[in-house]
């Protein structure tokens, strides 16, 4: 036997939707900034320091993406 639960979500006002969109845009911009800042900081390190961190130059972008966004591509 299957059950269907129909929940009616309250309508969000325009101002709530705009606020949510602004928060999302700010979060994406902040993440983008942190991603590029992490890349710049890792690129400034010498090869020995990168090796101490377990990284090489080719892994910098991947490490920055994982650090900021929490996943690898």
C-alpha cells in the first residue's frame, strides 16, 4: 500500500525570495574569491613546502576546489 503525503508549503513573499537570492549570490561570490585566494597562496609556496603539504603544482587547483567547495571534479 502506498501513501501520499501532500504538504502545502507556505508561499514565500517576494522580499523573502529576493533575500534568499542575495544570500546565495553573496555566498557564491565569497566562495569564488576564497577559491582564487587559495590558489594564489598555494602558488606562492616553493616546491618543498608544497611537498610537505602533500601537494605538487599540478594539484593546486584541485586542492583549492576541494577546500573551498568540499568536492573534487
